[in-house]
C-alpha cells in the first residue's frame, strides 16, 4: 500500500510535498506549506502543465514570492 499526499486547489487534486518552507528572501519559516510534487508525474504532461499554472504564494513575513520551492499553499496565509 502506498500513501500519496494530496492537496485540493479549486476542486482539483494535486500530488504534493508538505513542508515548513523557508523564505529565500528573509530566511523566515512560513509554517505548514506545500509544493507540487512534480517528480512523480513522469510523462503525465497534462498534470504537470496544470500544476505550473498555480499561483506561487508570498512569504507571510516579507511579502516576496516563494519561487525557490514554488510554494502553492500556505496554512498560515494572511487573507
């Protein structure tokens, strides 16, 4: 049996990697966050294309985009 972590964004399921991302700009931790796990998609280009369309989130401390890890979900995101 395999466990596959999933993240639902706008009704779509994405395989994800969950972590406590560190901002590449201010070096602060952003708490629980996720990025798309592209390594497991292989040649499933449709899923990869869809995942790359998702918005990269901004650091909750300095407001810069979290491009290094391509973070697409933050549990502590300020609305």
